[in-house]
C-alpha cells in the first residue's frame, strides 16, 4: 500500500513541476496555481497517510489492551478474601 501511495505522490509532484515549468515559460498564472494545487494535494495525501497509519497503530494497541483485559479474571466482592482474616493473620505473625 505504501508503494502505491508513494508512486501516486511522485507522479503528482512530477506533474506539478511540469505545470510550473510551463507556467514560467508562458508567463501564465493559472498554470502556476494549478501546479501549486497539485503539489499541495500530494503533500496532503502524504499527511493523511501518516495520520491514518498512526491512528491504525493506536487502534491496534487499544484492541490488544482490550483483549488482554478480557482475559484477566474479574474479581467481585464475593470472591475477594475477607480482609479481617488477613489483618488478624498478619497481626498474629508480628507478635
């Protein structure tokens, strides 16, 4: 996927440079504007690619943490040990 996007961006930059060359030769503002817009779209495409890849990494990590949390045992108040017994045992050991 990266190579396809990279090829498209390189083609857009080459096209933008050709448009700007023709604009300088012919003294045309519209071609210069078109070249600028094409170059901007290539930069925006790379920006969106990097933002999306970071977002997908974030979602993957969140999914892994969520699946890890599901595998952990869930303790309820009924399954917890009685704290009074623990405190009595600890106090008797310290004496």
